[in-house]
C-alpha cells in the first residue's frame, strides 16, 4: 500500500507539471486553431535559459528572465509565422510548427552539447515524507505552483476580457471578428501565456529527481501531448484531467514495471500513448472535447 500511495503522489505531482504543458497546447488551439508542436523546443529553451543565467544572475532573476525569454520566443513564432499564415489549412500550420520546432531544437542541442546543465534550485534534492510516503520537495513545490497558476488561468479565462474574447473566438471566429474582437491579439497573448507555462513547467522538470537540463527534457513535452489530446484539445479543464491521468499512468507503469515486464521493458515511457489511443477509440474527441457535427 505504501508503494502504491508513493507512486500515486509522485504521479499527481508529475501530472500537475504535464497539465501546465497540456494547458499551453489547449490555449493555443482555442485561440488560433493551431496544434503547436513547438512546445518541446520552447520547454527546452526555458530550461536552458534558466540554467545558463542562474550563475551570473542568481536563481530567482534567472527564472524571471528565462520565463520572459520563452514567452518572447513564443510571441515571435506567432507574430512572424502563424499570424502571417492565418487562414491556411490546419494541417499546414501544424507542419510549420514542426519545422520551427526542429530548427529551435537543433540549435538548443548544439548549445547544450553532451553536458547536463544544473539549475541551482534553493530546495535542492531534499525530500519530504508525508506519513510513510516520500516525495521530493521539487515535486511538492511544483504541485503548489501548478495549482496556483491553473486556478489563476481559469479565473482569467472566465472573467477577464481576454478570456471572454478567446471563448468567443473559439466558439465562432467570424462572429467574434464582426463584434470587434481582434483575433490576432487574442492569438498572440495565447502564445505568450503558453510560453510562460512551458518555462515554469521546465523549471520543475529539470529538478529532483531529474539530474538537470539535457536534450532529453524535450521529450517531456511529447509525453504531455497525449494529456492534451486525452482531455480534448478544445477543453481547458480536460488539459488538467488529462495531465493528471497521464502523470499517474506513467508513474504507476514505471513503479510496477517488474509486474508489467510481459509488456516489454520501458513500458512506462509508452504508457501515456497507449492510454491516449484507448480513450480515443472510445471518445474520438477526447474526454471533454467538443463533438463536431457536420450536416450533409
């Protein structure tokens, strides 16, 4: 039972980080109808910036500057590429984001090299025990920060003018434009918010129990993508639920890998995609996604 509770708690903490990344996918999709594959490189950019700036600036200034750099990079991608291709087929936009992601990723991997960069988190690699269950302080703080950011986003999404404009644009873009909503501004701000969420997620992903910043951090965004698809690409609440489900699934599969050895070694790494496929076979639009009806 102790092992199960430990895996469950660690899965929830990992899922909270995945939820931040998945929320970025959903925000961009709702604002600009683009399935953004640039999130992997944006996440790595945030982690790399914080790691490089921590020594000259200190931890907190490095985090702030790293978040700003990532948000600005996301803004540039939207302004220079996505905005200019507005109205293009969705598949074309998705392929463009893959191209941008490859360019950014290649340069970041060149900069990082074979080294593992350290981010000097003030809490280090210490762990906390809750009863008989242990969890790293990094993951515990990540849950708290993710919870605050997610609540803040949902409040802004429901009550701010930007949130209202995004919901209107997602519901009916043409009607929103006729009502005076500037979709370009909504889209730009959505990319900025997604960049901020990616950088914050990166801060905790490269902390304990992860050794530091390496090119492998890129794959985390790929594992968060099933969370967005699982919950429904147009559902902000679905991103939260999907992130938690994927995090718990991955932690459980890794923790019980000996009992699951008949499925092959490393099953924990592919478990999120297996869950995603199973859910999509039952609900093609995701758990909370909107079903589109087409009249012929």
